[in-house]
C-alpha cells in the first residue's frame, strides 16, 4: 500500500509570533507518528513580516517540509485555501488556523479516525464530547453557537460544528467541494460540509478545544456575520 502524505495548509495574515510555534508543534506531531507531510504557508503580504519568519523556518526545516506560496496582498481566507490546495502534493489536505487556536496534537486523532473508517472528511468539533471553546467573550460564543444552531435547523447537515476550520480532507474530495462552493468568507466552512453531504461523502468528527488567539487580532467583523446569514439562506433555498 502506498504511504499517505498530508499537506497542511496554513493561511497567515500577521502571524509572525505564532508561526514558529505552530510549525514546530506540527513537525513534532508528524515526526512522532512517522507520517509523511508538508506545510504550505499562504501568506497574504502580512505587514508584520510573517513571510520573512516563514523564510527563516524554511531554512531550518527544509523546502520539502516548508513550502511557501505567498500572495501579494490580503485576498481572503477562502481563496487562500484554494491557492494552497493547488500546490499540495499530498493525497490528504489538513486545513487549520496559524494562530494557535487549533492545537496540532489533535491531528493524529484526525488521521487515526480517517484511517479506521476510511472517511473522506474529518472535522474538529467544539460542540461535541470533550470539545470546547476557551477565551471567547459571550458575544463571540453566541455568534458561533447561533450560526451553528441556525444551520442545523435549516440544513440538517448532521455535523455538530459547521463553522470550524480545523479539518482533514481527501485531496480529490476537497477539490470537488471547492469547485462546487459558491461562498467566500466564514460561510465557506459551513458550505463545504453541506456540499459534502450532498455528494454523500463520509464525515467523522473529533472533539477539539479551540483556544482564542493570544497574539494578534481576529478578522471576524460585522460584515462577516451578514455574509454568513446571506450564505445560509442561499444554501437553504438552493440545496
Ligand atoms: N492568507 C490569508 N490568511 C488569512 C486571511 N485572513 C485570516 N487569515 C488567517 O486565517 C486564520 C484564521 O483567521 P483569524 O483571524 O484567526 O480568524 P478567527 O480565528 O475566526 O478570528 C489565521 O491563521 C489568520 O492568520 C487572509 O486574508 N489571507
Ligand atoms: Mg483565530
């Protein structure tokens, strides 16, 4: 049997403090479990010099492990994933935030679950079992819960965390989903799961703890919430 390779997509915007730590943790996780991997960093011209830090990391760990696919300016998270995916050489793709909200220690559980049930997608969940959210204020928790609750009612996707962005995909499955997704921004994560259900892909869930970023600023704003509701209603009307 051919060995699996995992391509980890790390989109970054102003993550110079977080990047060395997350990269170190990812590498530690993969070396412990002897999985083949590459980390693809998609930096969107971060003014804080994240790309220079990434270049240093590439010198340390080598260009087969750290792949740099920068873009000149902040073009958004959705297209950052697409851009990264186009350069992925693994047969599996892992998507996660670079701000340490997603701990790489969960990746081995994602991989084990995928293998045990031959799944197409494994998604982290903050809303099942031992999963949880730490460091968010009441408003942010309410928004996330509300978005998940609304989506559960309208679309019944059968997955407990629809807005999370810590996931593992078979690469061909991810490609098919991306080709069929219409939304951009935060609603994109939810649409991916809804489309996956449409195509009858198998989805597993691993409880994760999500810890709010310590360094830097979140990019969630009011316009993202409006976009989410619009996208949700669009999917409700069309699927
Ligand atoms: N390449 C790229 N990365 C982005 C962009 N916006 C956010 N990110 C990264 O995407 C991840 C999630 O963003 P974040 O602001 O933490 O979102 P939040 O956790 O939902 O508040 C982090 O690793 C960010 O650095 C963008 O426009 N381009
Ligand atoms: Mg974050």
